[in-house]
C-alpha cells in the first residue's frame, strides 16, 4: 500500500476553545514555570544573526527540559548562522529534518551575493519523533505582513505542523511569539498555546477578543477564547 501524505482538512465539527496566553518579558523569566516533559511542540521564530547566539543556547537547553519525550522543536531561522544554530541544537536534541518555507518573493542579499527564495526551518526532537504521519518539508506561507511585525512570517505553513505534531488540547509554546498570530492559528485548531516576547509585537494579537496577557510573569489579564481583552504596553521587541 502506498503511503499517503496527510494534508490538514477543515474540521467538520467546531473546535473547543483553547487557551491563548501571551506573556510579556524575557522568555527565560516568564517561561521558567513551564514544567519539565510537558510540551509536545515548541514552534518559534527567534531573532537571527551573531547577537542572537545566547537566545539559541537558551532555547536548546530549555527545549530539552520542557519537551515531552518524542516532542518537537520547530525553529524558523536564517541562513547566515545556520551551521551555528544546528550545532547548538545538536548538543541537546536529536536532529530530525530541515524544512523549507518558500518566500512569497525572492530577496537579494548583498555581501552574500545570493538571491534567497526560501527560509530554513529546523526540526529537532527529544530522543525520538512520536507519530508516523508524513510531513511535507516544503512550507507555504500565503500571507506575510511586515506592517504588523518587522519579522512576521505570516502563517509560515504552521497549520500542517500543528495538525500532525500535536493533538487537540495539547500545549504549544512559542518563546519568541511576535504578533502572536501562530497562537491564533493554534487555538483555532483546538490546541493550548503560550507565547512570550519582550512586548506584544503587532496588531494581530491585540485585535483578538481572546487572550491572556501577562507582564514580566505577573498576570495582567486572564481570559480564554471569547472573553474580554486587556491592553499591554507597546514596546519594541528584540526582533
């Protein structure tokens, strides 16, 4: 029998509302309470470049602690320090695959003299990968709005990853959440989501009627989907 690639399909029945919680502050501080072996999927898009090295070192160590056995770290990253990022992650997790997100339009990179048409997406697992469903290694992002956040990746094709790597009611964490848009996608698919960033990164999250907002580890607002919204300081994120 030929193996079939699973494509996420629209739900036939309404999804149960999921928790959407946005924590404002340094991720190492505001996510310190996430228990060990409790997170099936870390889905994130950290800053890139030389200055970001400590963030990747923290992310690798933290992921190895909080991921469940068989859980996945999906990390959107840049090309220029890809070897460094893979070396850091490989010290703590098991390499699984290199995915690719196709850019809506190519980008010229002066100095590198490359026309970049895609973005690398690293996939690491804790010990092993749970599940046997097929995942396409080409992610298509139909929407990318830099007005909402300068590093926004739109959907990033993450709906496929959420569908295959998690089940309804399971937790997804994003330590570098930006707009929080991926949290909206996750909770609309019935997952729980906790995101963190130095500040809410744009209009997407703040327009939603459902979210939790925590500032530097203290609760500012606490709602599930459908409940009232709170405001938060508008500061620039380190991204």
